[in-house]
C-alpha cells in the first residue's frame, strides 16, 4: 500500500521529517529516492531535529557519509557523487544496528540499497510543492504519511 503527503514549503517537509524522527528506531534504514532538489536533505534535517541534532545536517559534498549524534545516532549517506564511479567496496557489512541510517541516492550503491527497510520517494510537482510517498516500511513509519504536515 502506498500513502503520500504533499508539502507546500520547506518547513512542511521538515515537519514530515520531524514526525519521522519521533517514530524511527535503531536499525531502521531509510532509502530516500528522488531527483536533485526534491527535498531529501530537508527531510533528513527534520528527522535529525526530532532526534535532538540542531545543526550540521547538509548533503556531504566531498564525503559520502556523515554521522550525527542525537537521541539515536544518525548515519547520513548521500551517494550522488558516485555517479560514473565504480563502487569498489564500502567495507561495510551491515548497517549500524544502534543508529538510524538515511540514504540519499541509494540506487547508486547496491550494497546500501539492499539494506533499506523503508523506502520513501520524493517528487517536485511545482516550485514549492513536494510529494513524499511511502513505498514500503514498518507501519509506524507509514502512519506518518496518513496526515498532511499542517494537520
Ligand atoms: N515544499 C518543499 N519542501 C522541501 N524543499 C523545498 C520545498 N519547496 C522548495 N524547496 C526547495 O527545494 C530544495 C530542496 O533541497 P534539498 O533538500 O537539498 O534536495 P535534495 O536533497 O533532494 O537534492 C531547497 O532549495 C528548498 O528550498
Ligand atoms: Mg540532498
């Protein structure tokens, strides 16, 4: 079953992220699919905020990975720059069990894509309009997508 919400501003997208941050659990691996500028990093900022991380969240430019320390640790991957590169070996056998892992551009590294227990797709129907669609994952996460961020 898919469920989706529409947002009309950056703050509304962050609000969806904050709601996700309230229900995520250690070991969750959330794949965020969507083109550049669809709001993936803004969503991660909301998740981080709800977990008590107040600054420092951004798409890594020269690294593929950041770790933030909140109520739960957050492993933030952004694989955008992997385009055209061979993914040799991450050296990672499994996602960090004590953390919440969030992956932008998961399709660029099969090893990380395979970890995903939750999938969310983002699209940009208009300049300030974003659609966030739950593809699969646990019910506690799906439930976040039942209500518009301004409800
Ligand atoms: N409703 C919205 N939700 C999220 N971002 C929005 C929205 N409307 C406009 N934007 C803009 O879209 C961009 C989203 O950026 P970002 O989250 O970094 O995207 P991504 O990580 O998917 O490439 C920002 O420039 C933001 O200001
Ligand atoms: Mg990003």
